[in-house]
């Protein structure tokens, strides 16, 4: 019996242990040291400004909204336009700051539909969160344009987008936005144990975020031990959070980053095989990624007639599939924000499926997954 998981992170064990070993040897596992090394490496890799390593993308999304809310004096119940097709942390971040998530419909890319977004802008709209589902950047440039025209802040939830680049320039996505948030959570495509990062365009925003993610303290311990200043001297002018990343997670992320382009290429190859294998299947509609990008391909998603029966069918063949995501507007906590026309997301909510996507998939596994999927008719 086959047993093919949906995700399985591939860790280069010797390299990871060696990086972690360095932390243990010098006796530094917390903030600083490897976290700073990762920040430097990520900045060099992505060319994005001010990379700041955190314990998660969830923390980063919260910090992003908090920094902009304070900076621009946004009020409670001011609106942020967001996607219902995402992991809940995207939208929880809006609620943490007592602002109002305005769900706007997606299109076949599973990203925000620019036209619908335009219709949902009001005089209380302050920002847009673009979620690049599966690594896709569809409509991002159009949405950037809409944000410019309407003076809105653009935040990218790039939890799936580590390594997604524009083909024309070979530049990493993200410089379009005021702030980009990445995840290096255990089953994302650039995995650590659990961590993330936030890259602000503006230096002052980055500075505020660094204090906020470290309980409001204005300089971190490692920096203080390096400087000549009194080690115990620091200022606290804000109630911050314990959102910083640590050196063990950074050590793991450093190794994943080393192989990110290589690994994403394998993901894109797997996607190509899925696409051609499922091409003539009338019951399955694959989600196509934007042709202007080279996608990280964190996910390979399809639309089927019935999610439950497809998952059961694949599971009877020993294949685990996933659902990314349940439409957030359907969750009880978001019930009172379920106000707009969300026809498309409501239509696909019970039809969307993620096929296995990871580096342990063999050619044989991929063919077997395609064959099994093609035996499904509903
Ligand atoms: C995983 C994920 C997050 C949260 O990432 P963490 O690092 O686990 O906090 C946010 N948004 C999306 C779209 C995600 O998939």
C-alpha cells in the first residue's frame, strides 16, 4: 500500500546539524547570531530591504498592521481589504488590531480579483493584503496600481512565496509592497522549525517593528553585548510582543535558503508533470500560476466537483491531499464580516484540493498520483 504524504519537508540533516552545532558551541541559541546571519542572507537573496527574522509569519502580519496603524493613525474599524482564501493568520492579524477585515472575492488564480477589490474600496479603506497562494503572484501588479491610485498601503502575505521571482527581471517579488511577510514554518517551501520574516520598504517602519517584536525594547541583547555601551541600558517606549525568531530556527532556515532555488525548480517540474498528466481530465481544473513569474510552487492546487469524495478516493489509493483553504468568511469568528459578494470563493470552497507537493516525491509517485487522480470521475 502506498503512503504518500501531502507535505514532507526535506532537511539536509548534516548541514542543519552543523549550523545548529555552531550555536551550541558558542552558547547562543536566542535572538542575534544566526538570526542576523539569516537576515543578511535573505536580504542578499531577495534584494528586499530590511529583512527582519521573526518567530512566524503570523507575528509578522500582526506587526505589519500594528506599525502602519500607529504610523498613519488608523482608527479601530477602519478597513483592510483582504482575501478569504488564506490561512486564518492573515485575517486574525487585522482583528488583533481591532480593524475591520473586508473580504473581497478571488478569481481563478485564487488571488484577489482586482475588479472586485476596486468595488470594495470605501473612504475607510486603509490597506490591502495580497496573499500569493501557492506562490502565485497573479494580479499583484494590477493590485499595486489600484493601491497607488487610492493611496492604500499594500502588504503581501508571502508565506508561500519564498523564491517566487519575476521572469523579466529575475527579481524576487515583494518590492511592489510597503511590507512583505514570509513564512519558514515547518511545511512551507523554505522550511525551518517555525519562523518567518518581515521586510519593510521603509527603514523607520523596520526600526519600529524590531522594537515591537522584542517587547518594546529598543536594542536587542546580542547587539548590546557587542557594543561598548552599558549592557543593561535600554529604553522601552511601547508594549511590544515576544515575536522575535531564535538562532536554532534561523540555522535551519539558512540551510533551506541555500537550496531554495534548486528546490523550487523541482517543485515547478512536479507541477509541470501534474499539468500535463491531468490535461485531458474533464473533471479536474488545475490552478495555473501567472506566466510572468517563476513560482515557488509551494502548492499544486486543483478544482474538482466534490472535495470530500476526491480526498476519500485519493486516500483509498494511499495518497494524502489537502485543502488550502477553507474560505475564511465561513468561520464563525468572521461571520459578521461576511458582507460582500463572494460568489467565486463560495463556489470553490468545497471544490479546492492540494495534491502532494514535496521533494520526496519520486517519478513513480508522481505518475501514480496522476493515474489515481485520473481514475476519479465526479
Ligand atoms: C502558513 C501561513 C501563514 C502563517 O505562517 P506562520 O509562519 O506559520 O505563522 C500565513 N499566511 C499563509 C497564507 C500561510 O500559509
